[in-house]
């Protein structure tokens, strides 16, 4: 009994993902009877057995769970941050990440061989193998990028390699492996900071081509940097093969395609890992069987939206989106950040659009769990919530529209030219126009929290858990309102992130509310009641986990900044100048 409670404690915080969702009425012990599929293994108590309740090989199960959490929670985020910073440590970190996944698969195969299939056709097993191969592809693409950067140094990044140059380079690689080199020839003519494929120094080759070593033209301090970037693959078979293979495919559209898929995986692999963890909690817990899948899916998916919304909010506070103008800062112009970044809409417009999109699509999904049956008052309540999202999102987008703002000012602006003092500063735009002060996203979420927090549920425990995440969403709205008040009184004047302290509270409430939202599904509440656990158990557990998640997120973003500074050390002074502020 104690072991089961401990395992439940470990799994509950990972049960996240839900917004306006399927109703929890009529939940009782009998609901679980319909969860079992035809091939499910039934325990002595008559209920379908789960891996959580299976008493054999528990140590192997704990090993598998620990390795999975270690890989996707403690290892994957730093690897992604190193990759985003284009650090030279990326490829070794990716290989370590891939090796851990291989170890997880090995332990999983060993556990599956010793235990019966307690959850047939589960989605977790269908996702873990493709995710392993996706990570392998990401690592291989990272290697290609590494060697392509060596071949196409930054000084010549804008000059495409000709086929003749690449052919001569290939012959040089083959010759250099058979003949001794001159004392100044490193044999690596494609380092990132070299101009070897474009300059005209001399180096030995079968054809006496003018292909120099990077060390001729590179400053002395860059030579060690070039060697360091070769890393643990230096002079290995992989190094020689990649040095010959990559220059042949690293020109033109091929390299653009490689980098597109590399960035695509980089930006999505943490989301895929999150989905894998959530599918793992479902499989181990044996929940979401039969028709219960709709309730679980609603809570998991929509709760995850709030979870990641909270992390996005924390990212805005840290300055991750300052180039978009999302970090409560003055939006940089096109000359500073480029055309497409300058055209990205405001964060509030994006939030309003997502709310609008959810409301417009979810109107038709609220009755999905009872398809073909009669509509109830609860169905209409949930549809009304979707309509609120639809209208609130539309209003939020209109508020963010500069064109709408100009139309609203038409009457006053029409008389400006007729005034003798039309150039007066009184006609200048208010300073508050520098930042978006749009209350609609926060207001919609606050109303959702108030509605669902007071929504009738089938049990006292379920009502209290719903009340918890409802209150957290209300607290988020209050904190966001305080942010707008601070920015209204003192609009931002810098490109650097303003970091209003109230946004830390906002992100905390969203992450904690999202996790609690996920836990509030029928099956998990039933499990809590079975173990005589109260709502305070979930609340304390969720709040503690949220604090750890936010702290770990800040550490990872700081790691990205450290890696970026390490790769661009010349751009940062070793000692801050007098009067310089820390961003």
C-alpha cells in the first residue's frame, strides 16, 4: 500500500493537459467498469490491472520511469538550449541524449518481456520508437551542420561554393590522408572561421591547387578554437568521412533543407517529449480506457495548453522574445531584427488569436463524448464558454489592430490639419501606445477560472480540485492586470526586457493551474478517492513541482545565454564598462 502511494505521488504531477472540458457528472465507481477493453488483464478485484498495480518487477519499472524522467526533464532541455545557442558542445550533448534514449528502450524491452501486456494498443509504445529515430535524425543533421559550418566559414557565408572548388577539396582530402603534410597544413581546410575554400594561399595537393590551410590566415588565438570545434571526432573515421561527404551536399538548397529540418526538430522535440511523458502516465496508470478517453484527452490537452502558456509567459519575462517586442520592451525596428521579426504581431494579438481559434473550433466538440444523445444543460454551459472564447478572442484582436485604432481616431485626426498648431506635441501618440495594454486574454481566462471553479462536480474532491485551478487562473488575471498597471504608469523605453515582477506570478499561476487541470480528470480523481487522499495532497504537490519547473526553466535559459556568450566571446567585453547595466 505504501509503495503504491509513493508511486502515485510520483506520477500525479506528470498528469497534465485541459480548458473548457467534458463534464464530470455522474462519476462513480461503476464508471470504471466500462473502461476495460476486451483483451485487458483483470485483477482479483475485478478491475482491469495496470502497470501501477502490477506487483512484480517493480524495481525494473522504477528504473524505467527514473531514466525516462532523467532523459526528458533533466537532459533534453539543456541539449536544446545548447543547440539553440549553436554551441560547439551540441553534438556531444545530442549523442549523450540519444544514448540515454537507447538505454530507455533497452530497459523497456526487458520489462515488457517479463510482464504481460496490461494496456494493449497504447499510444505510448507507438510514440517512443519514432521519437528515438527523430532524435537520431536530429543528431545526424547536427553533424552535417557542424561540418558545413567548417566548409562555409562565416566570413564567406554569403558566397556559394562552386562545384569545382568542392571537387578539388574532395581530392585534397583523399590525398592528404595518404601523404605527409607541410608543417603549416592542418589537413582541415574547412573550419568555420577559415576562408580556405575561397582564398589563394598554397597547400599541397595532387593538382597543386591553391587550397590553403585555415591556419595561414587565421589569428593565432583562432587556431585553438578551430581545433576545439573538431572535438572528440578529431582524426577519427567519422571525421574523415564527414569531411569528404558534407562539402558535396552542403551547397545550395540541400543545406537549406538540412537546416530547416534541424530547426524544426529543435523547436518541437521538447513538446514531443512532453507528450511522451503524458502518454506514459496514462499507460502506467491504466487510465483512459473505453469512453473515458474523451474526458482524459480534454483535460490533458487543454491543461497542457495552460502549462505551456505559463512557460511562454516566463520566457517573455526572461526576454526570450525581445526581438519580437514580446518581452514588455520597445519593439525593435526592421533594421535591427530583420523584416519578418519586425512584422510579427504582438503577444496579446497572438494570445487573442489562439483564444478565438479555440472558441470557434470547440463549439462543435463539446457534445463529442455524448454524440447522438440529447443535449443537456451542462452541454450548453460548455458551448457558452466556447462562445465567450470566440467573442473575447475577436475583441482582443480588434484591440490590437493598428488600423482599427486609426479608424477610432478618425474624427479627431480629421480636424488636426485645420489647426494652426497641428505640429504641437499634443498631437503625438501617447506613450502608452509603445506597449500593448490588452486585458481581453487575461479577462477570458479569469472568467473561465471563475466558471469552472464554481461548476458542480460529481464529488466533493472533484469540486475542490476544480476550484483550485479555477482560483489559480483568477490569480493569473489579477497579476496580469497589475503588469498592465505598471506599464501604463511607466511605459517601456528600451529594447531590453522590462521584466515586470508580476509576470513571475502570472507564469506560476498558469503552470500550476495547468497541472491541476490535468489532474482533475475523472480517472485520477477516482484514484485519489480510492487512496483516501484529499485535495490538499494535489495542491501541495502541484505547487512544489511548479516551483521546481520554473527554476529549472530559468537555469536552462541562462545556460543558453552562457553558451551563446562562449561562442561569441569577442562580442562581449570581459568587464562591463562604467555605467553599463545588466540585461
